[in-house]
C-alpha cells in the first residue's frame, strides 16, 4: 500500500518518470521540465488522490521556472508570462500557446 500511496517515482504526460521527494513538512515535491507536463490538465496527486504534489516546473536549464500546486491555474494565468520569458531565452524549445492541449515534448524542436 505504501508504494501506491507514496510512490517514489511518478509518470508524467511525456512518459518520463520523475522522482517524488517527500520532506518532513509540506507536500511532496515533483520537479519536472515544463515541456514534460504539456497536456496535463490536473495537478498530480499522491495518497490515493488526497494530496496534490508541489510542482517545480523546470526550464530547459533544469532550474525552477515556476512552482505551483495548482496546474490548471498555472497554465491559464502564469504560463503566458513564463512562456514569454523562456521563449526568448530558449527559442529551440517548444512553447505552445495552449499547453493543456499540446503534445508533451521530451526535447528540442527540430
């Protein structure tokens, strides 16, 4: 039961299995590239859906570009500003206008 309630890794829309970090205080943390989460409409959860993970959405340089526990709100309200900043810095990466319907990416655009 512990493996299903508190998984060590969690599969994201791109197919990548990201490590879930559990700390003493606060929710578990899932650090994953923004492009790997394209297509996700809900925040991932643990504990049979009772606890939303704190998402560290990483830029292509693997540094946090945003931190959220509400992925739908992030896509609608915050992502347009993050997209504008990161698109200029990382033009070879995909930055769709509607990330909720975009196909998750695992690398750069060709």
